[in-house]
C-alpha cells in the first residue's frame, strides 16, 4: 500500500478549504455582477448564467468521461471561472459563443492540464483571448448601458440593430484620438460606459477586492505592484506629452485593469508563491498592459499581459523561493 498521496499544488497547511475560498471570491464578485445587471439588464444575466452553467457542465463531463476521476464541480472553481469569463464578455454576445468560450476555458485552459491546481494559465483568460482572436467583431460589439438592458436574444441580435446601441470603449476612443467623446472620471468610476460586464465599474470591483483582502483570499503584493508600474509608466508618458498620452488615473479606471489586478492576476494557481515573485509578476503585468495599450494593435492589454506573465511563474518560483523552515542563513 502506498504511504504517499500525490496531489496538485498548492500545498499549504491551513484550515480553509478550496470550496470556502471560491465561495469568498464569488461573494467578492457580487457587487460587480449587480452593477452589470443594472447597466446591461437581461443581456448581462444571460451571459453570466450561460457561462457559469456551461463551465460546470464541461468540467463535470470531462472529469467523468475523459479523466475518469471523481467530480470536482463541488469545489466551486468552475463557478468562479464562469463568472470571470462572463466578466470579460460583452452582454450582446450570442449564447453559442459564450458556450464555446466556456469549453475552451475549462477544456483547454484547465482540464487539459489535469484540473484545478495544475493549470499554468488563468482559464477564464484563455477562453476570452480565444474568442477575441477568433471572433473579433462579436467580441468588440459593446452595447450602451441602459439602452441595451432589453437584449435577451440567444442567437445574438441582428448586426444592423446592434449597431444602433453599440459604441467604443474609453480605451478605444483614446487610442483613436477621439478624446472629446471620453466619459468623465465619475462615469469611469461608477461604470457608466461601454465595455464588458466586469470592467465597467471600478468602484464595485474595489469593494469586492477589499472583501478578499479582509478575508485574506489575496495579498496586496500583485495589485499594488501592478498599479504601481502602470502609474509610473503612464505617468512618464503623460509628462512627456499629455496631448497624446492619457494620464495614470484614466488607465487605472478603464478597461479590465482593476478586474485583472485583483481577480485574475492574483489567482493562487497561476501566480508566484513568494512575495518578491508576486511583486515582479505584478510589475510585469503592468508594463506589458501599457505597452499593448499604447503601442500595440489592441486598445486593451490586460488579458494578454496576465497570460504572458503566467508563463514566467515557474521561473519566478524557482529564483524567488521563500526561506524554508530551519534553513541556516550564512553571514557574509
């Protein structure tokens, strides 16, 4: 009989369960969920429910019939992936594309590597980037808040009808140089702007982030270094030429930066284990995000930045290890 039990990381001695942590993350996302329902109505509800149900179904299906292992649906990680995927999608996205995104998130981004604790990349971002690259038109049709609250078409609205209630995100407007059409900072903070479900209200996301920090689900290292590198980089560019480059506050409040910094870059499985590693990880995410936003082809770079830095996590874990218990530190 084997005396050793092998399991996926993380290996942490704690009285908290995976299910409990995932439940806390879901609670933290409730404010942003409610705001998305308020601004986008039935469309936001449709996308969220379909994403969550599809993620749960695909995880159960793959675990039972492909991995032939005990179901892991009860741990709640599929629910978190589903909500995060929905947060990265427009409320007008057809149901079949939401389901396809869930399949890629769970089937490719998570279960291909063996399930929770073994995936090197954030599953929700894998699904989001796949949809963005494969279906760029559908993924960049941003419905207008309030005016799109009635959308509940499972196959997606007619393009001509959708054009009447869609527009560009603040980042897209800034990249095109259309600064006169930008919303004010109050609207950016509250979420009254074009965008995906989870990126429109920085205030709602910050409320959820404070809850996770209070519950010690996440630490401050990655968000602070992420925001710090963004503020430093964009601040330098803004000082060089404020007529071309947007100020740091604009970059903090727009796009998926707050969502990414608190809810996706901090993922325990795909982020570094040590404090130093986390600080470098967050700084790298911030730099890559702004490089893509300012100099790249896409107006937003959060998803790509986090996935790129996910690939460096094994290296960061190798070179920035926490001191082992009982380790002798040499002087000099």
